[in-house]
C-alpha cells in the first residue's frame, strides 16, 4: 500500500500506484519513483508493506481493519525511501470493486508532505518556545489591540486568562499610556523600539520592564502585526537604585572626610579625595600621574615602601605610623597614616587614611623645648626647689635642695 492526497502544495508531483486485492504492487508511476527512489521494475510484484507504513498516533492493525472494512483511507502515513530515510505522505487509498462487490484492486494517490510537516513542526516548536518563554510576549493588530499574549505575560501582569487581555488596547497596560502610544508609533514608522517602561498590573501595581518591540512582516515585506517582549527588571532597578544611593553616600563621605584618602596600586595612586589634594598642593591629575613615593620625604621613603609592600602581602604592619610629606611647593608636612588592603578594579591595592599632624608635631616640639628650658632653669637655680606628694615624699629635687639638706645625691632623697 503506497499511501494521502490533499490540497497542500508540494514541490513533488503526486504519485499514483495500483495494488491488487492483496496489496501487491501492480503499477508504479514516475511520481512514485521520484518520491520513493525505486524504479518501477524494482517494486512490481512486491507487497506494498515493504514501505514500512507507520500511521502517526494510530495502531497499524486498526487502520488496516478499517481500510478493509470501508474500502478507503484518507490520511497521513510515514513510509521508507530506497535510501532508508523516512518520508511523510498524504495518501488517498480507494478500493475498486467488481459487479459482485468484491475488491479487484487498490488505487493509491500519494503526495510527499515531508517539507510541509517539517515546516509545521518548526512552527510548532516556535509556538512552544513562545508559550514557555520566561519573558512576556504579545502581538497586536496594526491598530494596537492585543491579539495574543503568552502565559508569562498573564503571570507578570496578574491576569487569570488570555480573555482578560485580548482585544484591549496595548496602551492600557502601562503607567503612561502616552508613552506606550509613542512606542507603537515608533514601531509603525521605524520598524522597532527598545527601552524601559513602567508597566501597570491588573491590580494597579507598577513594575519596571525592559521592552523590545518590532513590526512583523509577511513574505512580501508587508506589515501584518506588531510584537513585543518584556522582561521584568524591577529587582534590577531596585538594586541599581540602592547601589546609586550607596555610591552617593560613599561619595559624600569621601568628599567631606577630614582625612586624606588615597588608593595606592603598583607605584602610583588610583584615587585621591579633596583633602589629599589640599594636603599635597597638587591637582588630582598631577597627583595620579606621580609615583607616590616621590611625595614622601627621602628619609622616610624606605619606611613607607616597606609598610606598603607588607600590607599588600598581608603581613603585619603597624596600624598607624608617621612620616613626612613633600608638598608641591617643597614645604614639609608631617602626617600619620593607617591603611588596609583592598581590591581595586580586580587588582590588589591599599586604601590609606592620612591625617595632617604638622601642627600637633610643632606643638609637641614646642612643649619639649619649654620643658627642657624649665628643667635647665630649675637645675641651675641657687634656691632649693622640690616637688612632693601629699604624704610629703620627695618626687623631684634640684641640686641646690640636695646640697641644702646635706645629701650627696638626689637619689638619697627620692
């Protein structure tokens, strides 16, 4: 039984075969030769069952019983070619009968619908892909009324069934209908649009989506409908807003800090805040272009370099240490620095907090000088001077006091 003849178009001409009452092939035209690959002389006298008939979704035995009972079959069958490949066939099988109603032979008209079936399967796969897509997908007519929505759209917008959305203007699903209208006009005039929109769900809730809309055209290039896909980016937008807020707070903290903040990587600085510029007298561009060790007094460079390298290696470093900085005008400022190892653009670096302690150092030097002058004054006075506790115990005495009391050294009194 060589096998459906329908109205579907095909590049292959229909084949016509004839089988006797027991399905032995008695005629095999050129159409059959083209479809199956066997020449007429190769198949005449053979049972048509050698084509290995397979009826999609049906039991072959039940199909054969129905054929024998009704004397005909219209439908699809999958058969084998000479090269072993399988071919989808649209077949019409009709029994011819004699005057007594007995079957004399079978006429079979077949058409190869393999390409059509493959196209249908490809289209079905596309339909499944759209139906199972995680992104919301819709199509609308040229007036902008929805004529298809996939399950992801219903879920995202909060609708229970397609009927709640189909037929409605696409502009009604957004916070700003005017913006949606502009998008559709861009699709009509320019062929497409990509951007972000604020959608409005069935319950009125607003959410952000990334949208991509385009015109759908037929084989002749004529517009037939508009389509769009939407990805929910609410979480991403919220994360971006939080990150922006965090960056703003961080920037405000850095810009208004009372300490110089510098990020060192390799031999140069990668970031400096305004206080660091004020401390060194350089512009940001100048500071970032200089090897940072050139900013340090030559007597203190070894200390700074060693601590920097140790910190990069993760070794123990004094939490805070002091050194001198050379300003752009060659004046010297004392600073106290602390730092931590960080990642900067994927590479090891150090972030350093620098405090100008020049005034404090000068005050300490002044105090030391004053104390030294006071000590020398006390030591050289002719009058006895002492300091004692509440209990009357000597805490400090000058040489005149030691001599006045008849002792040889101040240690004997203390």
